[in-house]
């Protein structure tokens, strides 16, 4: 066994591999990245395709030891890639997948094709994709999906990325030399990390949300603050202060386009998530209503959370208090998507709301500067989940008993 050090989906990793271990087996068994599928294991079907130093390779016939120090991207690494998002949507629209076994390799090759050959026609697409085999679709939907993305990107919505070689490189992928001298491409640079990276990859996705319908609300909450409506409205427009009142949340900066970069840590029992995200607010003073849209990415699982919150302020108690009505719509994808069930999200929102009301009350009254206490540095909703599970079991038992 020997230790293999490389970058996978933007993260530095170390793997213990045998000399005979293939890159596909190292990714699947060592890192549990099972989106890389093994079909023929002879390099013929293309289901195992990944990027190594920006070049598509057959991971089933690539020796893991040969990619020491390389940058590997699997299908899981494209969760928030704007071009891949367009391709996934096109594959769905044009029925370009059935069983889905070949789809990860198809998508990676299609992305490579679009970047290299933006003027490709149907014949060119068929030729370029001929190395990826599909037993289900007959290929018509695949070709149409790729062509539709090519056409949409001719309108100027080009994905900004490092240029891939136009001619064959001078060495195998993973050697560091798999680039064309005609391109004079710079040596591979490691991907930046941290909040700045999250902001740069999320900006196009937030921009896309502006043109999409508001996510249908599925959670509603109401609470009352013991302050006049004007005072509450002024506080709600102070984004840094409001974010600091959310347990587990941290305000980072205001972006040039007016959006806000934030971070949120949450813990559900043994599972922790740390979302870096972007949000923007629309406020209508005449009606005391607002809309907040946001998107975030968990650094560990690469799961994506999208949400939209509408809120309205209503003066009550002879104008001495303000009722806040909130409606939230959400979408959670990736490994954490299993927690996107209504009951769990309701408990999550309830846990946030109760602590938020307490913090914002202290902040508006001047008793606090709006900063969450150290105990709230990470939102802990484990107790809420336990209560929820007990209630579900109790209800289930009562239903069975009544029968």
C-alpha cells in the first residue's frame, strides 16, 4: 500500500492504494464517490469518465498511482457548476436518460464538448460522444439536449472557465503535461478555497434565481415583537444586524451587486453542516412586506440549499407591537436532501424562529449588540428532532390503537 495525495472536487485528499488500484476503484471505495460508474471496465463504455487536470479520462483503466498530485473532478464535483446545471436540465427536458447508468459519464463528456466546440452541429456531437455508450435512449435525446445547451450559450451566456486544449496535449492526463502548446495554457493552479470561492460559484446561481418563479412556500410562522412597526421595519432592513440574530449565522460582507454573503452552521444530532451562501432582499415600504432569496452550499457534502422567504409586518396592540408573518419555500439537494422532509424542516424553522425572536428582541431593545452568544455559534436542533420523532411515534401508536 502507498499513500496517494491529490485534489478531488476541490478538496485535498490522501488515499491508501495498492499498485494495481484503478482510479475508479480509489474514488468509489476510498472516497465513496459512487457517481463514477463502472460498466465494461475496459475503457470502452465511458460510464466511468472523470476529469483529471481538466481532461476527460476513463477512470477504470487509469492507474490511481499515476494521478499523484493531480486535480480530479467527478460528477459529484459539478453540483453547482452553471454549465452542468444547464446540461442536467436539458437532459431532463429532452428525455436524454432512462436507467441513468451512463449519465454521469455522458454529462462530463458533454460539458467538455461544449467548452471545446461551441459551434458543434449534430453530426459533430454524435462523433464526439461516440465513445460514451447508452443501452436505453437511442442517443436522439442526448444529442438534442447537448445541442439545446450549445444554442442557448450562443446568445452570450458563456460559462467562464479555463480554456481546455484545442489539440491533443503532450502527455497523458495526470502527468501535468496534458495541454496543447498552441494554447499556451498556464500550469494547473489549485482551486481557491474558503468563503470567496463559495461566493464566486454561487453568484451565477443566485442570478438565475432572479428569473425563476418564487419557490412555493411550504412552511409558515408567525410571531410578535413588542416594538412599533416602524422600529421593526428599520431593524429588518439592517441585514448585518438581522443575520447576527440568527443562531448559527454569520454575516461576511456585502457584494458589489447588492447581495449579501453569509454563512450558517447547523447540527442535527451527529450530522453537521456548514453552509456558505448568498442572499438578497426586496423590501416594499408602502406595504411593510419583504422577500428574501438565498442559496447556499454545504462545504462538506456539496449539498445545495435554495430558499425564498416572504414576510409581512402588521401593527397590533394599538400600534405598540408588530406581528411578523413569515412564509418559507425551500429546496435541498445532494447528500442532505434526505432531510428535506416537511416535518424535519418545520422543526428546523421552529428552532431557528424561537431563538431568533429572543435575539432580535434583545437587539432592538438595546440589551444586546445582536451578536449570538457562544452557545449559539452552531444551531443545534437535535432536541427538536427528538421531540418530533416522539410525537410521530405517539401519533402512530394512537392510530393503530384506534383501529
